[in-house]
């Protein structure tokens, strides 16, 4: 008979604030990550500190924020009012402590729960806060959330404000690295939403004169816009709207009180609904909603009293009310668009005509594709039941909470060997595998019709759930996992071409990655090193005593599942794909997949030089 497990007072344990944050960091900052994704934890730490600076600016205190990121050491300095000197330690180390609970001081703030800087403090190996106000200053230092020193209040001639310095804890954020491209994107969003604010990042200044209009201009090449950006402002709302000439899906950028709600929420849903309603009423026709919104590129920002978000990372708005006696979020946005957008279209008939033509074109294409789409959906449904192209993860099988979607990843692999190894070694909770059969079709210059007619792309589109909008994307991270050889590079380019041609917003929004896998395994009887370059191989050989055994992996299929788990687990290395605004999607597609065969060949060879240089090495 099994021994009964005792359950007494001794089994009950209370964690202090920092222990709970460090034990359950995902509750406070979302996923951990290593910095390869823009929603990784190290960027959330920075955002939490910046949110406080932005709130100071919104309250009319301080027009400049200075950020320095060097060697993963981050400092943020604002010129706001400064934390009250007697509460500097409490504000960064006592839960539910902060000035934002007093709505008189922060009426439309982002951070309302008093957790932000406490999480940064607890998850940093070093954390220092300084406050200057009323010609006095004080500071305090922490390690892993523990107070190590506190300076007395002294006289100071320095400008008022707050400075926070932190170094993320390497035991939590393993192998992390700040990618300045992601930091710049975050900073740009802040300045778009706060005209008059200047943010200095490592000596480079960012500011905006035209708010969300600048955001759309920065995200889209001017030649791809169907008509000049519609830019409308109200007391607590701002919108920017245009349509793309080449993009198929809908693209939205939404914000609440300066917070980028990457997962949308009630305000984004209201905007989509209200835009359709306004367009229908303006033209007096009951156009299909999908035709009206097809190819739309837009941004919306609203300000509400005490917003309620669906998670600590504040990526989705849950509030239905504006607060302060105002209408609901839905009614407020609808009233604004039905008046302001309708007036704009009456005054700017060229934009109205362009929208109407775009809708009619979308309607025609939808009808032409209706039969094909229906057959494609049936094929995809049948395939998902009878073959193993997609090995899904539990996030999408109903076994895990939906809020773990941010952790979900799908690997797109080539061949049965590679997909088999990844499938056996993956985390079944959050990692899915999609197996390609042979080389994908080159879709350059083709229409969306090919996506439904081609079995591979039809099934991939169905697996990702992106037929109508990337809002429905099932996996936060789409990872191309191909061999590190010429054929693998070609397959990689063909897949990138597919996404660029039909779903460029997936790349714009930072969802597409390339999986790095090791080129070499260096080991002796005691230690094993997996090396991603010649330099790492040499370093590994120098660390081993005696004769080292060196193996070069020629393909993913040669890596056993027992070894693969090291490359797609905590130590996964991902290279994000990023679009340069100065280069159009058409230019990229023309270079990579057009008729300039020699240029493309040179590109492949140049990017495979490590593999080619070591191909003849005697191991």
C-alpha cells in the first residue's frame, strides 16, 4: 500500500515579491527568449522602465529620454519630476506601490498595477535607481532584487528626473542579446504616439512630427500606397489609413495609452467593424467586409481611463469602456470614423475613388477564387486528418491556455529525416512541425490563386491559419529549418519568396526566422561542444584535453533527436528576417527570384562560405 503523503502547515510556503517573480517570470514579462524576437523578455524589461518615462512626458514633465545600451547593460534617463525621494526603494521593490493608483496624478497611464519596475529589479543581476528633484537626490542599488546599498538624500545641482540602470540576469535570460533594430522599433512607436518627445538611443535621436502618419510611412514604401495616407485626430483618438497595391492581407498597428497592443483587443476590433460600416454608408452599398478591408494598412491609437489588459505584458486590450463618463470604446470609435472619415472621403474624392476601385477589384478576385478556395479548404481539412505533414502542439490542441500562443513555434522542414528528428526532440507543448515534400514552387510574379492550387502552399497556409488575416496566425514564431548547403539555401529562398509575395506583413511584424544549426560537433570522452562556425570549433578544440573527435554535420537529417533537443530548446539560435524600408518587396523578389541568375548564385555562395570553405576539410 502506498505511503500517505503528509499535508501540514509545514507544506505551506509564502514567497516574497522577488522570489515569486523569479520563479514565475512568464507571469510578469511573457516569454523569456534570448532577444531574437521583439516580444522577448529583455525588451519587456526595457519597455517597463520606458513606460514610466512616457507617463512623465504625458503629464507634461520632461521632453527627452536618453537610453544607452552597451554590452547588454541598459540605462534609461528621463527628465520628469523624479520619484519622491523617500519612496525610491519602495517604488522599485514593494508590490502594489506606485503613484499611478492615484488617478489625479496619472489619468491615462499605461502602467497601473505597480509591478513593472519591480519585475525589472527582480530579474536583473544589477539594478540601480537614481532620483533627482527639488535640488536633492538619492539612489539605491539591488542585486537580483535584493537591496545592497542606499544613499542618503543629498543636495544636488543636477536636472530633475529619474535614471534606471539594469543588467538582465543571465541565469534567466540565457545567451541573450539586445538587437537594436527591435529597440529602435519600440522607440519609434513611442515618438509616433507622443509628438514633442525626443528619445536618444546611443546618441541617435528619434522624434515624430506627424504621429501615426509617420508610422505608416515608415512601415510602407510610398510607391506601394494606393492613395495618400488618411490621417485623422480627435481628443482621445488618432487613426491613419491607406491600402496597399501589392499586399493581400490586412495590417493593423494598434495602441492604447501609448502601449503597442500587438494582439489587438476591443479597440482594434471596433476599428475594423467601424471602418466597414463607414465605407458601406459612404458608398451606399453593402460591400462584403473582407473586400473592404483587403490590403488595408492602418494604425489606431486611443486613450482610456484605467485600461484593463488581458495580460501583464499589455499586448491585448480588454476594456470595453473609455471611462470618465464617455461612451464605450466601440461607440466612441464608431462615432469618430462615421463622422471624420466620411467627411474626409467627401472632401477627397480621389482617395474615395481609389478605395471603391480597390473594393471592386477585391470583390472580383474573391468571386473568381471562391470555387478554388472551397476545394482548397476541403483538401486542407482532409490532409490534416489523413497525413502527417503537420505535427501540431498542445497550445492548439486545447490542452494548454491560449495565452501561451506567444510561446508557440512552427518549424518548416525539408524531408522526412529532418522533420522526424525535430518532431521527436521538440517541446510538444509549444512547438509544431510542418514537413515539406521536395523544393517548393517559385511563386515570384504569381497571383494568390497559386496558393490554393499548390498543395504544399495550400496546406502551409491552412496550418498557419493566415488565409484572411495574420490576426489569426496560430504560431507566433515561424522558423525555416533547412540544411546548411546550397539546396537548403535555395529552399529557404523559395519559402521567403512565398512569404514576401503573399504575406509580407508576417516579416514586417517579426514572425519569420531562420534556424541556426551547428556545423560541427567537437568532443572527447568527457565533454561535447556544438559549434556554429570555424571560430567556435577552434575554441572548443582548445578547451579539450587530448585528442578531439570532430564531426561535420552535412544536413539536419544527420543530427539525431537526442542531439537536436539542444538546438531547439533553451539554447535555440534564431536569426530574424527583417525588411529594410529602403528596399521594396518587388526589388527583393526581383533580385532573389527574378532572371538575374548569376547575382542570385553569387549571393547563395557568399552566404554559404563557411560551409563551402570547410567542405574539403579532413576530419
